[in-house]
C-alpha cells in the first residue's frame, strides 16, 4: 500500500503506511472502513520530473536564513461564504448549535504568503485567483514586504495563473521586468503540493480560525487578519525537517530507473 504524507504544523513530515488489520484480528472490527473519515492523497508514479522539482524545493528549504535573499512560500485556497437561514444558539453546556440549512453567499480566495525562517506571514482575502490577482501579490511581496532584499525566492504550485507574463498585464514593461528580475521562482511538482509550507499554514488557519460560517468577504477578512496578527506575534518560524537525503530513502520508489 502506498505511503501517506502527513505535514504537521511545525513543518515536519510523517511518512507512514495505513494500518490494515488481519482477518479475524481483535482490531478488525475497530479498524473497518469508515467512508466519512477517509482522507485522500495522490502518490505519483516514478518520475524524473517529480524528483527534480522536489529536489529543487528541498534545496531551497536547506538554505540558511538570509534577510537579503528571503525564502517565501505562496499558496491560495477557496472559501465558501454562507449565511444562516436560522439563528444559531448555544445550549446550557455552551455547545453551539447551527441549523443544517444555509444560504450561499458566493466564495472568496485566501492567499497565504509565509516566510518559514523569518516567522512572517501575510494573508489576504480576495474575490478571485486569476493571473491578475497573482501578479499583484508578487508585486506586493517584492515592493512592500521585501523592498530592500536583493532577491526573493518564491516557492509555489505550478498553476496556470502563476505565470510571469501576467505581470505585464498589470504593470508597465519596465516595472514588470524589475519585479520579475528580483524573484527566483521555484515550483512544487505535480502531486507534490505537500512540499509547499504555505499549504501547511493554510491548513492551520483553517483548523484554528475558519471552523465556522462566514456570510461575507469582510467578515472572513476580519477573522483571517486577527489570526495572522496573533500567529506573527507567537510563531518564531517553521522547522522543516524533511531533507533530500530523507527523500532518497523514504521516497525511493518515486525515483526513476537509471538508463545505462
């Protein structure tokens, strides 16, 4: 059975195998399939392209902290906006009760920018995740977050919106080129989004602050900003423990057969 990747909030990755009880064992009943608890993941086939891109990301994470060349991770996630049809209430034990019915109010996109070694995060709530929105976020990283840096390395997924030419749709050619020249883009491989630390941060944000309904973008933005400010004050950074040497052992099956 294929291994499952579990990325913890501290950046560590646990790679294990799903437990399968033997027929007739004491745990057979306890561990029988529960469809509502199934978590999905995708393990790619052996691929030189996957291994190469994974190695690129892991090499970036192995760099020492450099304020003149910070490493930043970028990711986005959709959030459904819904309002209550009937008011919720808390019972005598303090348990919140929500009616299962709700009204759809559209959707919003949450953008996560995080510097693992610097312990810095900037989170935005936007209307969409188009290439135009992406370009504006890249400009924000370069001009607002790190204006004095010589270079900024940005780790992100290789989505269709994450293309350099989108900067030319937003800025004049000289400005677009200046932003691009200041960025080193590093892309996670297909089925390798778990390598993006910003995805880990989005998962933590979801668990800690987004476990309720939000009726508007403004309401969601207020909650996200409060979480961001608190986490920036209390979190020193991310200690990424998964190294290239670990990948060559634990993910050996993903490495292609060498042609001689």
